[in-house]
C-alpha cells in the first residue's frame, strides 16, 4: 500500500513521488542493489567532485544519505513502538560538516552504505503492517510509519538523481 497523504507533511511528496510501487519491502529490496551498483560505478576521484563552490562533494552526499537513513529509520522505529515524545529534527549541514566524509575513502563509504542498507532492509521487513498507520510527532510535524519508510527510499533516490543531474551524467542500468 502507498502512504496516505494525510499521514505525512506535503513537503515529503518530493521524495515519495520518486518511489514506484506499493510494497515497501519489495521496493527497498529491489532498490538497494541498484543503488549500491551506482555508487560502485563512481571512482575515488569522482567522489570528491563538487559542481560549485560551497556544494557538497559526492562523498558528503553519501554520508548525508546515510545519516538521514539512520535518523529516518530511528523515527520509524520509535513511532512503530508507540513513542509519545516528540522526536527531534536534525541539522543536515552540521552533520555533514562533522561527518568529515572527504577524509574517508570512497570504498569505505560505499561499504558502509551497503551494510547500513542491509540493516535498514531487515528493519523494514520486521515492521508489522498493522503498525504502518501509527502516527508520531517529529519536530513540528506528524508522520506515520509507512510514509517514513517510503521517505528512506525516496530521499536516497533524490540524491542519486542530484548526482546524475548536477555532478555528471552517469548512466547505470536500472535493471
């Protein structure tokens, strides 16, 4: 099933519209190898590229994707388990700065993403459908478990699209 638009803020539509299909488990299982293949297609040299001054390198983008995936997964977990407290926002710019991705090898970042995505996929598979409709408070908005799971996938797709469109034209077969 697709997330009900009443269960998430409208600004997440940018991510959710990138996700095709209705079965979040099948979606993440099919997307993950494609994403990993895409990241493996980039070289160490390409991973340091910035298309303009002040923009993140591709390494920093992948670090941001991983940071966000961890946070979004935690939010889905907390909401699914009935958390009543408001979950905090995060400052993606500060996280990127503190992550120091450019000091790491591209291979180490891609390997970490693959491990993280395997963990995220196992988590998504563990969520009972009855919990998809649970709603929680994140900062100033309310969101359901199912849309949060779709955001995990859509956010990562969004950043792959940015790399392709703004950094360089990288063609990787989508399977």
